[in-house]
C-alpha cells in the first residue's frame, strides 16, 4: 500500500526565486538516503543538473516567479516493499502522470522505518511554457487511483480513497507545517521521549527525566503527557508503536545506559603515531668483515620464499575450512538444511534493514539539536580566546551564547546531546556488524549451493556420456 501526497514549492520571496526548489531537489538526492545514489532517476532532465535545467526552462518562457514546482511523496507501508520495487513504482508513476511535458527528478529513500519515494517536477511545461495546474480533487480522481493501480501491479495492498483522504488530513497538515518550518508538537515529543529512553536505566527515572524537561504526566489506562505550551494531553501510543508504555519499558530494558558515579569508563581504541627510525648503515670495517664471512662460507644466502607457488592451494584450504566450520556451526546435514538456512538468513537481513531504518527515523528527530551542538563546538576555540581576554572574538562569543541559550531552552545540555549522538552511533555500529556477519554467512551458503549444483551438472553430463557410449556399442 502507498499513500500519496502532493505539495507545491513556492517562490522564495527574497534572494533568488528558486531557492526552495533547489533545496528540495538537494534534499531528495542526498546519497545516504538513496542507497548512495542507486535509487535516483529523472525524466526530461539529468537528476544532478535538474535545477539548472528547470531554471533555464522558466527563463526561456519568462516565468521565473511565483510557483516554482511540485513535490509528490509516495509513502509505502513498513515492511511491505523493497527499495527496487518502490523505485519501479515511482518511475512508472512519473512516466504516466507527467508524460513528456515536464522535467522531473525522483528518488526512493530507505533511511526511515518505511520506504518512501519523492518526485519533484517543474511548474513550467518545457514544450509550450504553460504552468502545471493542480485542480481541487485531483488527488482523489487521478493521483491516488494511479498509485493504487501501480501497487496492484506489484501485488501490494491498496487504500480506500474516500476513507483514507479523511484520515490523512491531520498528518498532511503536520507534514506541510514542518516543510514551512512551523512548530510541530509530535516531532518534539518523539525527540524528547527518545532522549529520555536512551538515558534512563528504569521506567521510573524515565518519568523523572520527562518531568525535568517540563512535561506533565497523566497515568491512567494509557500513558499521556503534555509539554509546556501545549493545550491538551497527548497519549504516547498515538505517536506510534515504539511509544506505547509497554514498548517504552522494553526499550529502556534493552537499551544502553549513561555512565553514573564512579563507574569505570569503557575502553576505547585510539590512534597513535609511531615514529620509525631509519636503520643505520654498516661501517667500512663491518662491510669487510661480513664479506669475508660470506666468502669463507660462514654466511649463506637465504633462499627466496616459494609460497607464491602454493597461493591457490592455500586459498582453497582456507575456503574449505570456512565451509566446514559453517556446516558444523549450523548443524547442516543435507541440501535442504542449507536452503532453509539461506531463507532464514535472508529474513534476518531484511529485519536488520528495518531496525536500521527505525534508528534513522529516531535520529532524524535530533537533527536540529545535533546541528546546534556542532555550531557550538565549532565556536569553542573562539570562546576560550574571548574568556582569556581577547575581545577580537566578541561576535563569536555572542553567537556562542545565543546557541547555548537556544539549546538550554529546548531542555538539553551539550553533554546530553553528545551522549545521545554517541548512542545512535553505537547502535548503528552494532547493526552494521550484524549485517556484515549475515552477508558472510549468506555468501558461504550460496557458494555451497552453487558447488552442489555444479557437481550435479557434471554427474549428469558424465552419465549422459556413459549412456551414449553404451548405445553406440549396442549399434
């Protein structure tokens, strides 16, 4: 199932008119969100030169101002679709909806809990110069029906347009507000809940941390909270499955802990530089002495290594050892066992990708805080110089103070944000190590299956040769 949304990209109003269009295109093409550019495409333009080509079209027809473009989003249900299928659906959608009249760039993002596609197209038709006209009701008449049809082609579920349109109104409004940089309560609440979950060793301390951040807590059938300035209480379960009370308790029990008291620090690998000294040469008398020992046979020339002759045998020995340990480790006794294990490993690989997307989704709530801390740390040397009496850095000091106040107003300290960032880094590191191990096991399983298939083919060819020889003898 895929839910579609369409937004327009307006004139910047200052500077150059296409600023928002350029920013939107740059956003959807970010490599870390698109499989390092694998899930990126374009129609009637080159993806990474899309803005320049769209701008040239506007300039050609004298339509540089007002509405600059449109942004379509196709959001797929979590776990229902892979990146390749989503990319094909988005590609077909662009071809059918826009045809050959508009420049468009599209991409599939796989960095969140659910895969989703972005399409940005020019507001000006590059053939006749007419502006694209979106009529009220086009979503229910054209956009979502086309999305449903493409989903059906690939065996995905579809949505009831009448009912879903009503349910989408509030999320659509929130999404639109976020793109216009208005304040969104749910994003801030999720961010604060994630931060408290990462820091709290128990559910009770989690509640205390929320209280310290200025939240009111109402404990009834469902856990409900209210930040300062919000009118009504918000049930945590309405923020998503990861924020029900039961799931919060599980995440606290399973998650990392902040070091407290005199608890010893975890060892870290640090880089060290080793200075290498050039070996001193032999003196004249030493050279004569060693040459004499060599002539009388007391020193013998070392033979060259012959290991290169056996490199293929050594490589094969390591491969056989790896395959033997694999069969022993998984208690495999038949070909069916290998095939079953391969299916299990593929499923584990998919689950790992889902976990990684969830972590990316949680981390995105802290993007603003991470940016603030990064700016504060960049100004630290100038602040130290100012505190030492160098008034040349007074402007940097003012900026540093403003950033620090902004961070404190959001209820966070530099150390707290740094800790949260480190926890996300550690969790991603663990997931990547698991991915690496699963890929290695899959590689061995596939190699074994391929070897078995090759051996069977040889046996069949051999049997056919024997059979043909017998037939020839009979004749």
